[in-house]
């Protein structure tokens, strides 16, 4: 897979980030390719905007997501799967991100 982020993220950081179902839901939404504001992410994953903001801060610190102009969040470039792909290579592990529609 060509989306490896290599050693930029540690196993410990991955474990912290991936240890919450809310963050999984956020990653699945962002894996669809659309850059989204916190309010929209919160609506889509059924969490409060405050909680999503906390999750986004943790995922930004770990290098999994980035915030662009207008505070629109998206997966970090190395994390973005190819269109139609359901796996992201994190270097330390493969992350299955497909979401049931």
C-alpha cells in the first residue's frame, strides 16, 4: 500500500488515538474524502462538537488529521486512501476504515 506514514506515528500514539469508538467514527467520515468542520463531523458521528474538537486535537497531535483553511479537517495527506480503498497503511498497522452506508 502506498499510504504509509512510516515512523512518523508511534505505536503508543496509535493505540491512544484508535482506542475510542468516537475517533474511529470520525476517521471513517474523513476517509470519505471530504474536508469537514467540527460541527458537521459532530452531526455525522452523533457526538457533541466539544467532544469532536477534543478528538480532533488528539488526532492532529498524532499526525492523523490536518486542519485547513476555515478549520476544515481532513485526513493527513499520507493517510488519505485511494478512491474506493478501504485500508490505510499506518506503517505500524493497517487500518480498515470502510463504513457501512
